[in-house]
């Protein structure tokens, strides 16, 4: 189907480059940014990332959660209806049972239900038998903080028993060899229009 337009004589003529002409320039000097509130639900409004490339070790912390240093970020939602979509990938190793959890400010989120004496975690693993083994774990969670205040997200780890060692971005056997590399762990938060 041809697209037509009305010319000055009132007769229809096919739309063509001749009818439209060729603009010599487009001036956007008076353009204004679209307000976040005008964007549709599901739009990404902002993205914040934290990365950790160094080695962190914690020993004998049975029963106590430990912050993963540098793996913390702050994001300020533009609306109380916004969702915060978090993605994290943590490289870790331990000579005991080691688990991870996501925390908003001081509140654990994205963890399993309470069930007896079981640790409520977002991810993790039991005993690592290989001294060279290192595993990557993902924690992905859609949060509804219902605030427009600055909100902190971070990842913590815990060793289930004392007298054990947990490591982020490396191995417990920390000799300077090629087969014991350094890894990068990441945490990303995206504000999604609600």
C-alpha cells in the first residue's frame, strides 16, 4: 500500500524524498530530558555497580556473618514504587561449610525460610575437599524497598563452624602459583520503574 499526502493543489501524490526534502541539520539545543516519572513501568532508571578484585580471608567466624569488603553499594530510588533488581556473583573457597547472603541496609533479603537451626542463606556450599577448588555463586533478587532514601546493598559470608577459613576471590591454600588465581566478584543494582 502506498502512503500518500495532500499537495498544495489538493490532489494526492505518493510520499517520496522529493515531497519531503532533505533536512540540512537537526537542532536539539532546546530539547529536555524525559523525566523518570514519565517512563513506563519496567524501564531501567539507573544502574550502580560494586566490584571486588582483591583477596579476603576470615577465620574462626563460626556463627558470625562477615561483610565482603568493597562489595557494597548505595542506590537512591526515585520513587517508592520502584523495584531494585540486584545481580551478584561471588567467587569463594573454604575448608568448611561457607554460605552467602544479600543484605539491604541491615536486613537480610533473598534468603531461605527459617527452619530449625538451619542457616538462612542466599547461596553457598558445603565442605570443599579440594584445596585448589574455587566456586562462583550467583545471587539475583528483585527487592521492593519502598523508599526514596539512599539504600545500601551488600553481600556477607559465614562459616558454619569455628576454626575454619573462608576466602573470597582465591583459595585457602594461598601460595603464589598460577593455578591459584585471583578472581573478581561483583554486585549490581538496577532501579526498575514500578
